[in-house]
């Protein structure tokens, strides 16, 4: 008799078969002394029981073979899924590393832009101060020019008055 993978179920079944075979053997021995017709019937019954036992053994063996194939398929599927998970994990780690690199790059660019903005803002403030000082200077020049024109007009007017009234010598 073959000994396929021994599991609790198959071991129990095997023990039951062994007990059944012993019982059949005892049954066969008891009827050996009986009449031929009874002995013939008993042997036929014994053959029938043995055939049933063989069929049951074959069915269980086929079931175990099928279970073994199923277990192997599940093992292969499990290995494939583990490799897929491993690959996805590597991809995720790479994506996270790339994301961190991008974040650092963006932070660096933002920092540089803030520095540039600060520098430009400082230059703009200086330009506005320069413009304000130039505006004050221009206003002062315009005031001085206005005074100069006023003095010139006053001198021209004074000269005209002097020319109108000649000097008496």
C-alpha cells in the first residue's frame, strides 16, 4: 500500500483501513469453516469490501495529489506576490526618495528666491530714497532758479526804471 503525505486525516483514514482489513481478515477466517456456499458468498463479500477499500484508498490518494498540486500552486502564487510586493516596495522607496529630493530642491529654490526678493526690495528702497533725495534737490534747484529769475527780473525792472529816469549830473 502507498503512503502518501501523512496528515491527521490520512493517518486516521489509514488506521481505519487497517482496522477494516483486520476485521475483513477475521471475517474471512470465520467463514472458511462454513459451507462452500456461505464461504463463497463470504469471499465475494470480502472481495467486494476489498474493492471498495481500494477505491476509497485511490480516491483519497487522488484527493491528496490534488491537494498537493493546489498547495504548490498557492506556494508559487505566494512567491510571485512576495516578489511583486518587494518590487512595489522598492518603487515606493525610490519615489519617496525622489519626492524628498524634489522637496529639498524646491526649498532651496524658495530660499534663493526669498534672498533675491530681499535684495531687490533693498535695492528698490535705496532707489526710492535716491529718487526722494533727487526730488528734494530738484525742488531746491527750482526754488533757487525761481529766486534767480526773480532777482533778474528785479534788476531788469530796476535798470528800466534807471533808464527811464536819466541821471542828472
